[in-house]
């Protein structure tokens, strides 16, 4: 099946905002019917996230306040890339160390997710970390976290009950649970 009948073609793009994390572009696209449509895209450098699962089947998560939704969320360790060309696995390793103090002997790339493709190009690479070793955490100066350890089955149950709403955590936990069956 060809998608040629639904492809939009770029006509114009203008950067309208440069922020700390996001850059906003306003774009004009020609639609398949020849009409023009305005589009808006939040450009993001990208991120990596990791679901650390220990030998007992526990997941190490972080609770942190998220200003955009004005509440504390339970999430897997994650963070944005330091540079566009940063190795995504190295970023995941860095975030795991910083946020939990853990290092891992075994890493598995689960997938890359597009978090909100309707308005953003943010891509998060998801990794499973096994063979965990404890160390000291050192979160960023503006990062305040509480570490939580839960059985993977409990994390999945909380997802299914709607108690965990963070998309990267949902995707990584469900994929890890399937992979580790």
C-alpha cells in the first residue's frame, strides 16, 4: 500500500521560539489536495530512558515533581541528550548512574518512541538494564528524586490500573515484562 496520497509537502518553516529545552517552528505544508495548512512543531534534542530490573525482578523507579502537569510522577530514570550526536546508550547509562546510583552489566535496546508526534519530534530511546550494581546517585542540581523499588509485576499492574501515566515508563515496563517472561 502506498502512502503517496496522504503525504504533505513542506513549503515554508520559521523558528518562532528558542527555549531551554524546546524550539518551536511554525511551518506551512501543502496538503495532498493542494491546499496549504499551518503546522507547529516543538523541536527537542531527544532523550534516553532506562528500566533497571534487578535479579529479584524489581524495577528501580524515581518519583519526581513534574511542573507541566503539576504533580509527582512515578517514572523510569531518563534524561535529555547532552548533544544531538550523543550516543543514546551512553546517555541512558549516565541517567541511570545520576538518578539511582546504579550501573548495569547488561543492556538491551527495547525501542525508540516518538512521545507526541502530533506536535513534537521528541524521540526517547528505551533500554532495559540488568545485572545491576549499587553506587551513589548524583542528580543534577535542579533534580529532586525519591527512589522507589517495586516488583515488575506490580509496575505492570499499576499501569493497567491507570496509576502510572508516564508514557516512557508504560512502554518500557510493558516491553520489559514481555521480554523477561
